[in-house]
């Protein structure tokens, strides 16, 4: 059963498990199960329309429309950047405390697209895990907010600044992934869409949808001695105790951050 985070007569949101495709894909023709069909079966056969996408290995908030008219409204809001998506990621190394990555990406058709990601570091850690002739390895937990929505944007952007997402394939560190597979049997990717902020397509009421991290993300956090529970509690309390818009205007973020060329 999929975890339903929000549902009314217009939209429905789930906490997508890692490893589940949103829909059929040319790149994963071996898959037999998809979020669309599973959700449709779970809610009695009603058709659902995915408003946005998450990679197969990415878990977290995934939003669907329940009719074509609502789908168009929400597609327009995503296109005009009126929806804020927040991700948690575990990166190799200690990243800058905060940064805007403005780095163009090339899609599968060879078209160059502008891509912008803001992130800030939440926690840093160092564990006794030998790597590259060093006795320890460093990692960090970040919150990332992509302004654009390009394919594999976060994976590619973090690799670009030499702090790849742990478990990311192919846009990661193969040596680190092998190290974690051999030592901790890690097969997943440490990227989770933990929050979605947007106005309801019909009522215009602001919605803040939160998705808890999955068991594997939590297990890796324990290995790295990251306080994921403390962060989630703080985030939940912040949502509960304010009526203000929690989305930070991107124009403000860009004033305080630099860019990797």
C-alpha cells in the first residue's frame, strides 16, 4: 500500500518508495510495477495524472491530479515556478554551507537547458571508513531546492561541484558506491523529496506536504551519526507553528550565494 500524504477530490499526493517508477519508461523496460497503476488500484480505479516526476531511486512527495483540468493548472504552476520542491540528500565530502549552482545541462535530445539548484548544508559528519589512503571519510546532509526541473538535475549538479549524492548511479562516485556496497550493502540512492509547497489548484490555500524518509535513508543516517529525527521534528514544528509562507523567494536566495562555473 502506498502512503497517501494528502487527498481530496482534485489532487492526491503519496510518499513514493525508492525503486518505484512513476510510469512506464524506455530506460527501465524490466519494471512491472508503476506508481500510477498502484495508486489507481488503491483508490478504486480512478484515473490519476502525474503532475511532476521523481527518479526511480528517489523517494518522497509525488503529486497527482485527479482530472485533466487540474493537471493543466498545476502544470502551469510548475512551469512558472510557483511550486517549491525541497529534497534531502547525503553527499560525499563537506559541501559549502550554502550555494546556488547555475550550470546548464544537456538533455537526451542534445538540447542545452538552463538548470539552477539552491542548497544549504544541514549537518556534517566524519566516520572511520578508509578511502583513498585516508583513515576516515566525510559526508554531509543537505537540503536542496531546484528552481528548474531538468532530468537528473540534482544528481548532475552535485557531481558537478564534486560532492556527488551517495548511491547515485551513473552521476555519482563509483568508488564510493562500491565502498558502501561492500561495507554496508547500500544499493539505494540517498535522495529524498521531503517537502512540496504550493497553493491548491482550486481553493488557492497553501499546502505544505511532508514525506518521512525511508528505512534505508534512516539506516545510512544512523551509520553516519546524522540526527535525522531532530531535523524532521524541527521541520514539522515549524510548519505547525506558522501561518506564513515558508517558501523562500528565489530572488532572495540568489543575492547571498555564489556560483560554480
